């Protein structure tokens, strides 16, 4: 049986035996609360294989192409009212992994990532396709690859998709396999409206990433996002929390290597944080 582990000098997966590796792979690939639909995608889609015990996996390249290109007409054709919506699609990621094939041979290959039609359309900003899938019953918080479609939309700064997913009940506090909530993935200037939508739907400005122990304010300051910092402060973000490295948001902003063209916005971020700290101090005196 095949097995894989990350291409990293520090990985601990080298210490796992075959049974443990199988268990690890299963825990990453399948969420036990999600099962196959009794419907197949369409009579002509032979690449979509059905089973009662495992999620429905789609290997039909025509279906995948329609999703990745945002072809609404074709998506409507494939995803009818009676079609299975919560498909799992395996794609190649960016991380190299050592993979063991039969006969004990090992090779380097890109990690296979699990995604769904909802994740694909959300990450690419295909709002019309996303709406169709949601109306047809796509599970809005399904996360077979370790993150939800809302995580993908926030990382892509796709405001319309974020708004649509939240309106269909996406969890703004969902935690990804890597320990991030959607708010932690709003790292670009274009994602400011995503932050607004998340906060309006109950996302916490005090949430922490699991590994780095960063707050959203740490992340906004580190990326020199002035508008994000202002918005988070207005919603009660704390000024002095320390992350795993002992940094406050102000430390995080100052510790970054700044390109000349970015100096102004980092200066504005630091100014905002310092002024807010002074105002808070004066208020308590």
C-alpha cells in the first residue's frame, strides 16, 4: 500500500510504521461525519465513483475543468438537482512529499490535496457557480482537505464569495487543520471587506492561531494592513497580547523587513498602534 510523508528534514513521520501511516492518511483524507450521496453525478460521468462507506470522489476531467474555469453553463449541466454535490476532488499541491509505491520504491512527488466543487469555485471567485452549488445543497462547512470553502475565499480575498458563504451558514470561527480561522487568512489589502463580513457574522478579534498564537491584529500588523488594523481596533482588538515568540502586534509590525515602497503603510500601522496604546493608557488614568 502507498504511503507518504512531507519532504522535510524535521518530519516525524519517518518514525511511523505502516499501520500508523495508514491511520494518519485516513485521518487527513476523510472526515467520518461525511458520507457518500446515494446519487451519482450524472450517467455519463464515469470518473465519479460511488460508495456507501467513503466520500464520493470525482475523477471526471470534464467536470473538473468546468469547475476550475468557472463555466457556469457546464456546472449547471453536471450539477443537476439530483446530482451529488459534495464531491471530493484530488489535486496536486505545492509541497513535495516522499511517496512509497509498491515494491518498496520511494520517489518525490507533489502532495495530493483534497478539495470540493465548493472550495474550487470559492477560491477562484466564481460567485455564480458557488451560488448554484449552495442552492443545490452543497455542505457549506465540508472540509475534507482540512479547511472550509470560507477559508479558501478569505485567502483569495474574494469578498462576494465570503458574503455568499456566510449567508448560507458558513462558520466564521471554523478552525482549519493548520489551526487558522478564516479571519487569520485575510492577509492582503483587498481582503478588508472579507474582514468586515466575518466580524459582522460573529468572528472573534481575539482568536488565536494554534501554532504561532497570533491574533488577527498580529497578522494585520505584520502585513502592514492599515485599514485592517483600524477595523480590528474598532471591534475591540487587544493591543498587548503576545504570541508564541513574545511579540505584541506592534513588535510584529516592526520586526518585518520592509521594502521602500511599503514603508509608509508600516509607519501608519505603527502610528495607529502607538496612538491607540496612549489613548487606552490615558483612559485608565
